């Protein structure tokens, strides 16, 4: 019905000369369509955003889902207006969101009528999970989704078996009729114990959004990753961009719109129901480019942006950082780069931090304690870089955070078999400084059209690989001739390996 209303509005807004018979015909068609749509509305709610999992270890995992009014996003909706503002002007005007919103949505339309809209709806959800025997599945009780958190619900599953594949099934039902309206099936695996010898493969992705997707139904990397033999997947952040057009997200409503739209894309939705996943966040997921405490974008504060990510839009954990052992030969560290940081503009020194003292001490302590053959630090932003010399003061490879960056690099350099994997940069790279133990592998952006920020011809001596294109990073840990090996593979968006390094 919203599509037909939108079409009528289009005609009226364009001042078409429509005679009375045509208007009468449109009204009759609208009434007829409205009557026939009553059943469709009663059929909901749906799992239009699928489900996500997060924070898996040997015995637990968090599950997230959202109920939607429709089974699929609004493909035929109205397009947002292009504001065509430069960054300086945009940031100034962002302080007046009530002025800016009408400039992006055409007069007479609602946000639900816009292209990609996936509105939420009240309803109840239930979850069950099992290994192989469906008759032995464990059920949760019915729960009402939280309207204050964008119609979402989360579960923490404990007491799981390590190194085990679990099947999962979600049910949705209408809160009034109590009729089941949608089902969703998927799977996940838990991490193997520290004494288990097992080949592990995982993928790392960074930087993508709806506006720069390379397929109508999502990002091609998710089809390519699905064809790999992944044990798990890590998204290092910049999952979407609040401060990118179509629309600029100056309000919580527009921020949620972008999450709802992105995770309704079929390739994303299918991938996340089949894959054990870890989500990290970065600046564009919280507020805007290079955001830090005290900043405001539109009518949303930096602190509120953290809450939306950590407590509403993604599986939650006690801390937004974690280390997980994946068998005898691998341990990974997922770092948090926004929650504890100082302002980028603060003077550098012992008190200036990105990690925060508690997380940094935890990182050093747990790395010292680990006896895994290979230790992988996964950071939302670079630790080695090199980054662009101008315009960036946001990560540990920049001069603005040199004091803490030197602390972290010095610690890592004292150890063997610690490797850094990072996101954030819109190019793929492998960096190594001669005479040190320091290696960093940048995953690159999730689409070719998202690649920028570095000149392909500017290959520095520390660059062992440089490619200004989209794709992802694949990491394999395996045994060969009684030797434990790790392989870092840069892949293009099709999943074709374009660079390999084995240790």
C-alpha cells in the first residue's frame, strides 16, 4: 500500500494534470489494495533483519534479532535527496538536525517510504538450539521485543560444548493473535578447547555501507566468504557510515534506518545466519569521522552512539573487548578503540590513550600468559600503518597517539609470533619494519568502489604488499610436516587470492 500511496504522491507533487476519472480510479485502486493488505499486515512480524551472533567462546555465545513489519526492505521506495554539502558546512549544519531532515526526505513522505526502509514492529520471539538431534533442542521462553531498542531482543546462551556446531531456530509471533508468523533457521560453532589441534580459517572485513555495495542484493564479499571454509569471521568496524549521504544520520531514527537497511540485504542476512561472527566498531559506527568523547553529531552524542552499537544494534558483552582461544595453535584478541579513548585533540603523553589503561594492561597480561603458537591482535584501526601523513590523527600509527602507539609496538616487538590484523584503511596492505618482529595486515574495504586514500604507486619500503582495491583478509592456521604454520591471504571481492604470506 505504501508503494501505491508513494506513486500517487509522486503524481500530485509533479503537478500532473489528472482528470477526475483518473483520480477516482486511483482512489478505488487504493481502497481495494488497502483492504487486500489487511491480511498481509496481520501476517507479521517477520525476521527481516535475520539474526546475528557474537562473542562466541568455548561455552557461550550471544544471539541478536529484530522483528520487522515486512519480510524484505522497501526496494521501490523514494530516494533521499542529495544535500551536496562539503564536510565543513555539513558538520556545522549537523548541529541543527531539525533543519536538515526535511532537506533529505521529500515533502509529504515518511521515512518508511524511503528506499531501503525496514520498519520494526512489536511482537514476541522465541529461540531454540540443538546439536544434531532436533528432539533434544533447548527452548527459551517467549519474549517481547524491546521497542526502546529498535524492536530487538538478545539472548546469552551458556553451557555450550566446545568445538561444536549448533543449529538454531527462531520463532516470531503476533502479540495479539499469538499465531506464529515467521521462522528463521541458522547455525554457529563454538571455539575448540586450548588442547585441541585443529586447522582454523577465519576472515576479516572492514569498511562497507549500503551506498557503496557492489551488488543489488548486498556486498559480493559475503558471497565469496560464504564459499570459504570459515570457522569464524571478524568485522573490524565502519560497518556503516552515519556521516555519509543517503541519508546523513543526524538523529537516532536515521542511524537505525541505516542499520535496518544494511542488514536486510539478502547477501548479508544469509551470511550472518550461517557464520560465527565477531563485530567491532569504529568512528563511523559511533557518530562520524574520527569521533571521540564529547562530540555531538546532529542531536546524537558520542556516548549515545556507543550505547546504540553496544547495547542495541549488535550482540552485547560485559566488555567490548575479548580474547578467545581457538584451539591449541591460535588465540585472538579483539580490541576496543572507541569506548576508552581520549580526545584526538588532547596533547600526546602518558595520559592520552585509545585503549584505556585497563584494556591495555589486560592486553599485555593476557598476551604474556598465552601459550598459543600464534597470537593475533585484531584492531579496528592501524597500529603500524603507515597511515596518511596529513589529515589523520585517530589511531596508534598517527603522531597524535604516538606515546601509546610506541608502548604497544615495543611490547609486541619483544615477542615472536604476534601478528596484527587491522581495518579502517581503504586499501589492502602488509607492513613489516626490517629488524623487528612487527607485522600488520590490513584487510582493505569491502568493495572496490570503497577503495581510496592511498596512491597505488606510493609503495614504501615497509610495504611488503600494497593494493588500493576492495576485498578481505583470510587467515589460516594449520600443521604441515609437524610444523605449525599461519598464512595471511589478501583476497579480492571475488575471493581470489592476490597476496600470500606464510610464517
